[in-house]
C-alpha cells in the first residue's frame, strides 16, 4: 500500500519554524560543548579498536597464539600490581583522548600568495580615487599597506574575491552617483567579470561591502501562486530583499522562494506596468505569465504588435475577450477599452451618488496587455490611421478607479516611440535581458545595486515598483505551449493553467436551410413580377391573365407577404397562395417573408391564379 504523504505546513508558520530551528541549533551547540570531552574519548576508543582489529588481521595465524599469550600475561600482571587497574584505565583514557583529538588542519590565518597579490592589485587600483595630495596621513598610497584598507575578505576555490569590505577616507564623495559608479565599475573589472556583485555603501561608517550574488533559480515553472486577488507575481528575487516567501513546486520538491509581488486595483500606487527588453529576453513570457494570473479574477484583452502568434494559446479561452494581431483589430479593441473605461467611471459615479455599491461588471478587473505597440505606430503612420497608443491615454489615466490595468511591453530600440501617457502613468517598471547600467537607469529611474552582466538567461532582469528599491528579477518559465522548442514539462505546466475554451458565436447551431426540392426553379424571377405588376394599377383578373401560374416560381410567393402579417394573423389554410399574389400590393409586401407561413409543397401551381383576397383584408390584419 502506498504511503500517504504528510500534510505540508503552510508558509504562514515559517517564522515560528525558523525560531524553532534556531532554538534546536542552539541547544545542540550547547550539548556539544558540554559533552565535548566524552565525544573525544569515544572517538579515540573507536580509533584504537579499529587499529587493534587491523593489527590482529595483519598478524599471521602462526603468530596469533604467542601474541594472545603475551596480551593475557600483561593483563594478569596489571591486575596483580597495586593500583594497576586504575592506572590502566587512566592510560587507556589518555590514549583515547590523544587519538580522538580533532585532526583537521587549521585554516590559514591570512591569505596565501596569490590572494595577497590580488588584494594588492585592488588596493593599487583604488589609490587614484581614494587619495589626495593634501592628505597628511593617506589611507591609500602607492606601495602602502592594504591590510588597513581591507579589514575583511573572502575567496572562493579559484582564489577570486567573494566578499570584501573596503574602507575609504571621509572626504570621498560617496553621496554622488557618478563617484560611486566609477568605483563599482573598477571593482567589477578587477574582481572578475561574468559575476554579479552587490555594492552596499555605508556612508556613516565610510565602508563599502562588495559581495558576489549567487544566480537566481531558472527552473521555476508556471504554476498557481498563493496570492490574493489584486496580487500578481512578476518573478522571484534574492532572499532578504522582500519580507515574504511563496511555496513553490520543483517537480516533487517544495521550497519557499521570495517573490516580487505587484499589487493592482483601486488602492494601488502602481496600477500599470511597463516592460522593456531586448529581443528574446522574455518580455512575452512575462506578459503570458501575467495573463494566466489575471484570468483567475478578471478579463483580458491582448494586442500583439509583433505578429508572431505568441498568444495563440489564449485565443477563445474563458475571460479572453480578444487577441488581436492586426492594426484594424488593435484599433477596434483599444477603442472599445477606452469606451469601457469611461462607461465604468460613469456607472461607478452614479452608484456612489445614489449611495449604492458599484455594479458588479465594473468591479471585475479588466486587463489590457499590449505587446510591442511601436510596431502599430509605424503601420498607422504609413496607412494614415490613428496611433493606437493614443487610445491608451484614457485607460492609463483613469484605469485605477475603473479597475482597468494596462501592461505595455516593448524593446529598447523602440523606446523613443512610446507615448507620453505610457511613460508617465506606468510606475511599475521591469527591464529584462542584457542591458547597460544607463539603460536600466533610464527605464527604472535608479541604478541597480548590482552590476549588470552581458550574458543572462531569458526572463532575467530588474524590477522596480514605484519609488521602491531596484530588485533582481527572474520571471517564471511560461513559454508558448505551441512552440516546438518548448519542453514537455513546460508545455504541460502552461496548458494546465489555461482556462477552458469558450464556444464562439459563429459556431452555435444554425437553422437548417430549406430543402432543395421545396423550391421550384422557374424562368420568371419574383422581382420581375413584383416590380412590373403593382396591385393597385392592374386588376386581379388582368394579373391573372398576365402571369400564368406555371411561370411564377415559388420564390415569388416567398417574397410576397411579410412574416408577421402572414404568420401571426392570417392562417395559411384560410388564404390560398394565389389570392395573396393577386391581391397584395408589392410595396406592402417585403421580400423573404412567407416561407415560414405557407409551405411551398402545399401550394399547387394551378391554384396560384384561382382566387382573390381583398387587399384591405390583408392590410387590416
């Protein structure tokens, strides 16, 4: 029988678990200190016993008898000597303590030769930045002592710096961003490229801490995140940067990871998001992840300017109102979104004035995901249409009050084509892919505390929510499930999150057409009879002689009487078909009418010109 898995403790008790682990670790350390002599003697006895067994195994069989006799003689002599057993036990304990001592070689007190040379190189490189000619006792001088400038340092197995504390003089302008940037760029180059360094400036203590950051996990697949309505997980960051963790699934393993949570809604201070990156950096992956999370509680409209079909998996799904890839559809969808925003504002305002809650349809979130709007800008300018970005002004400006959220993603080379409304109202920013410090600062409004690297995995970048700090970000893997390059695990994860498909309107059941044998084809069109023989100008008898019954097709009967007049008031068995044709004026009978009232198979051709019904009778009914 398979064993049932134990229930997992939710992350809400993570603080209590951490305290319990700390108490257990403290108790274990105290017990180890108290029992250290006993642990040492036990380890020594075990080593002595192992040595005795090896010696007995190495002794030839013909010499084991004399050796056993010698040991027995020694034990007998020790037992007969006064205080012999006590002295033997003391000797054994001393030998066990000596054998059980910790034989780990002590760590070197200082750096080795290669590490010393690296630290000296860093010291000499910082001399021009941290020294002046007017300083009587400079901390940095060519050929000076680097030990005073670097009080703490750590190296990895390749003798590269992993942690370094640098002291600098008080007159260094550490409050200026340019001065800091020069020092950070120098340390990044001298400490080894290809790694991300975090720089922590202590302006009060005149110290700079440099540490190497481990890479963020890239194996986080798309999944349901434990969030409340109005919260969207953009990705994950370093431990200690945020005060929250989310339980995530790594195959069969589960662990807590710190997320970057973006809050939207009426009370959000950053209601809209702007994503910038290079081609292939993961901007579409982030928008796809946001769409899957938004569909849990709202509706989504997607406008794709790239035309690559990245969001084809969302077409026809519940909650997805439209997925537009063309200019005409994009203009129509964005114009509808602007009108819907205004309608929501008016409805909510009227409800508040009446002292009532806003209508339900205005409280359901509406998401506008616009990928590469700059492509539509060029097309609209070439065709003489309106710029689609101008239609985003109303949702961006009034979207927070109307529960409308706008997410715009574009590339760095098209950043100049973004409208002023997009730049001003998107206070949540994300930069993905390789980017320089200047590009990151231009988008986020602040320099990151880490050094950007040139080679990063897809979905790797930086995020800043409002005026908060710049955080490292790794977007969860949410690829296009219809892409052949997508792995089976990621494809299954994304397909499991997609909502069910909605039956399109044009796929609903349509009424069956009239059978072919019910319509008698003929040579005289009904429009000819209707247009050439008005009922007021030609008597019924004349009409009877002019149009033979055989020459009038069944379609003329169909186009002669309105459905409402024939079906609702005049029974078909009371009025012959020929009477309708001979009596009703053509201007009172619109086309396509009597098919549901007068079956064509029930009207013989010979009865077409047989009887007559007054026009006033049909009109009155």
